[in-house]
């Protein structure tokens, strides 16, 4: 018997290099990015034009993704920038891949 394996994502959006940051969690990153890029999500990300995926992490359990999100939202901005630039120094929109 196979268990359903879910995947959850913590993600960071920006509007430009070193721009405004948004941290979120989803179970369908591709669909969520479509919503952000087409301004279908009301709120902070829509208001500031945050539609570039600059960082993401994957999790097997939603509680782990939410815990990481809540923790990262308390981080200093520079810590978030350092995390992004470890793997994405040019702030490339990862959703294009």
C-alpha cells in the first residue's frame, strides 16, 4: 500500500533585485506563481507587484513549512537576502525554469 506523498513549499518573492520581499507557503508552487504573476492574489504581494520567485525550499510536512515560514518572517532583512544570494546571487526569477 502506497502513502500519498505530499510536497510543500516555502517561497520568497520579490519585485526586483534587492527589492521588497514576501514569504509564503503553498502545496502547488507552479499554480501559486501563476496566481502571483497574474495578480490573482489580493494583498501584500499584489500591492507591491511581487511576482519573481527568488528562493524556495521543499518540505514533506506542512507543519515544517509553516514553522520555517513563521521563523523566517522574524529574520532581519539582511539574513533573508543572504539566504537568497547563496543560491541565486542575481535574483533570477526561478519560476521561469
